[in-house]
C-alpha cells in the first residue's frame, strides 16, 4: 500500500525544564492558551507532559524546523524562561503508509551508521 496525497510534515518537540526556574500556574495557563491557538490553526497534533519525567512533548504540523522554532519561541513557557526545547522532524507511521513512512535520502543517510 503506498501513501497518496500530500505528505504532511510533523515535528516532535521536547520541552525541557530550565534548572532553578519554577513553573507557575499563570504561566502554565498562558501556555495552555498558546496550545489552544495552535489547535485552532490546525498546527497542534498532540501535546502533554510525561508522568514519570519533567519533560513535555508536542507534535506539531509545519513547513520547516525554522517555522516550528518560531512558534516555540512565542510559547509563554519559553518566553518565561522556565522551558527550553528541542525540535526534530518526525515521520508518522500509520495505516496510510503501511507503518513504513518514506525516508528521504537525507533521512536515510542520517540513520545509517
């Protein structure tokens, strides 16, 4: 089964705590509002904190890492100095691609030892 239609580019974002900086409820509420806006724009796929780790995960749709970086630089947690982040391009494996997302030549080279 081959994938048909346009390929959506997804980005996985790991939110990391900044040592010595505490998360406040007002800042968390602003972050939630930011996520709601991304959801309205249909950029947010999923989001949430890990239960057994201080990290958080976002999956966003976008055109480039630069775009996603800009979105994260506008996040209240980042602007407030309580979180940093790492962005990685993510290939979703699902029924539509028979759980084998197509790797570009660049992605294949990065995964080859």
